[in-house]
C-alpha cells in the first residue's frame, strides 16, 4: 500500500463526516495498492423513497469531495476519476496526482458543517451570501445553480409532501428502518436518524414510534394519521427565512456525483458563515410537490431540482448524527 493511501486511510474518520440521506452512509471504501475505490452498499440505498438514485449519488458525490478535501488538507496529491459501474456498484476511484486538490476548504470545515432540524432565527438569506456560496462551490463547472425561495411560499407544499411520505406504506417502511427514536436503539450512535438529531421532544419521538409501528401503522393510516403527522410540519416554514434549491442538468449518475460534490461545497461555504442547513428532500421525492416546485422555479426541460434545504442560523446547537466506525488501520 502506497504512502498516500495509508495516510488517507488514517484520516477516514474525517471524511466519513460527509452527509447522506437518512444518514445511511452508503459508501464502501476499498483501499488498493495505489488507489482508493469508492463503492456503495445497496443495503444502504433507499429504493422506495429514492427510486431514481438521486439522493444516493448526491451522497456519494459528497463523500468523494470529503475525501479530496481531507487529502488536500494533509498535503496528499490525490485526484478523482468518476467511474460509475452499476454492476460493481462502484462510483469513483481516488488516484495519485501531480498536485494537491485545489480547494478553499480545510478538513476542519467538515466538522464545522451543521444539519439543524430545529428552530432557526428569522431572516432571509442575503443575496450576496447566495452569490458567494455559488462561487465557493464552483457551481458553474457542473452547470448548477442555487435558487432561493422564501420559506413561507413552500410551507403548504411541505405539508403535502409530508402527507405523501407518511401515507405511502413502502416509504414509511423504509423510513422506519432508519429511525432511531430512543437511545436504547442498538444503532443509535452509528447511523440513521435519531430523535435528538431531528430535534424531537421525548413525547414526539414516542408518539411517532407508536404510530409508525408495523402493527399500528396500517390502521393509523386508514384513520388519517398521515395528515396528522404532516400537520406537525405546518409551522416549520412559516417564518421569514430562506429555502435553497440546487438546480442542474442530469444525464446520468456521473452528473449527480458531480452535483453532490458541489452540494457539499455549498454547505461548507454556508457553514463558514455560521449557517446551518435542513434537507427537505420529500419536496422532490413526492411527484406532485416536485412538479409544483418546478413550476414555482420556472425550470425548463433540461433543468432538474436536485436538493432542497432551508438555511439559516439555528437557535439551539443541533445534535450531530452518528457515524459508522472506521475500518481500522
């Protein structure tokens, strides 16, 4: 194993802070003699809520970018070759390069990034911050754009998306598998969505677990539970804040990997300004709200909404999500 591979492997805990949908952490890292291959674990994909693989490949792209930032911070000359192979479930190779990856972000920025699902301070994002984040992320290189929408304009759509999410049995079954609603859950500290990371009270966590329980959910669904659960999000966007939408062209998984890399750079740029994000992927996952969002943004045939997230300054420090342990030296 070459020196740079060993050195990067020793920093695995740093780049594993990359974000992923439902905190599934779908990446599989395979260390070779003079390369590091990034694959994905199908058991950590979300085929029901993410049937197109959009969130999967965005997450893998973010992971690749985190690897490059970590390598650059250590002075390791590493580049990436995006090489999506569905049969091998491989997304990219990290290989030796002539120069260190050019990035404005230190590895510490990966620790600084915050996903906050609780209350935000009021105030819309200043246009100059949007412009600076777009430049920092080099969105133009992959044809991406950031569009800002006032929170209140999407409040009703979010309720509709949540009603769809909680009313779709396959999506609920998948969500249930990644919820960690009690510290007693055996995987509470390593993956999935915990009650604390989702800023839930104990009563809210107990109530959600009860409604979504396999034996209860079918009856609760018929009695209108999806509408009641969705109503809980009614106030989430009813304040003067901003939702950002990453928009870009997509011809295949490799494009999504590139957009995922750019998305992480956007989030790191926002974090450097003291701003947190809260992904609202259900707005794209639900066909009806995705169509309404496209209409609101005036998107053309070659443009797709790729990621939706509110952004702002949190009121209470968010609890960080867990991470899988590293594979060791």
